[in-house]
């Protein structure tokens, strides 16, 4: 027990010396400068740019004033909607045995997922969805060829290109 007491006790003079020597004022200001250099996106743990969303909110004149957390929240919502849409579209793409996500996969994802369909319902009613319907999967059937007999489409006739002819005298 006597040896343990000697190890644990430290004279008061050494403690003061350690406190005054460790960490001067210059190190503290450098540490604060390094902390403030991180972007708002990284501080919020987002991939979407909070600064860009903030700039677009200010340029758009949506309101005279808005809080500092508004662009962070909006960037988080945009990131979540994008992640959810791409996740569902990737699943649809994988089920159709394709390697690339096409616009029809994205549109099908928006129509199938109830969580994404509900907020976008107003946009679809207004016709702002783009006007394109996703293509259904085509199934080869021999009866389809038999039903369409001798229906030929007339080819479009193109107008002859206007030529600039110079009159020769």
C-alpha cells in the first residue's frame, strides 16, 4: 500500500507547471479555426449541399426571412426523397434484369411507392409530371401478329429542302 500512495501523489507545484505549459493560446485558436472550416453539409451529416440550397432559397424570394436550419432541413428532405426514389428504381431495374436505371424506371418507382406517391400527387394532377407514361413490359405473343393484317402506315412525305439558287444572267 505504501508504494501505491507514492505513485498517486503529485506535488502541487508540478500540477501548476503542467497546466501553464500545456496548450497555449495559439493552439486553441487553431483548433477553433479547423472546426469552423467544415461545411454545413458535413456538420449535418448530409451529402446534399446545404449552402447551395440556402443560396437558391435566398435567390428565389420565397420568404423575406427564414431560419438558419431551414436549408439544412430542406437539403435533408431532398436527399431522403432522392435516396428513396433511386432505391426503388434500382429494385425495379434489377427485377427487369437491366443494369441501368432509365427514366421509365424512375417514373414507375414514383407511381409504385406509396410514400413517394402521396407528396407528388398534386404535381401529377397539375400535369407537371412530364406527360410520359411508363412503358409496360412487352410480352411476345404470336396472336398479335395475326390480328394486325395488311395495315400499313403511310410514310410521311418530307418537304424538299429549300435551296438557294442564284439566277445566272
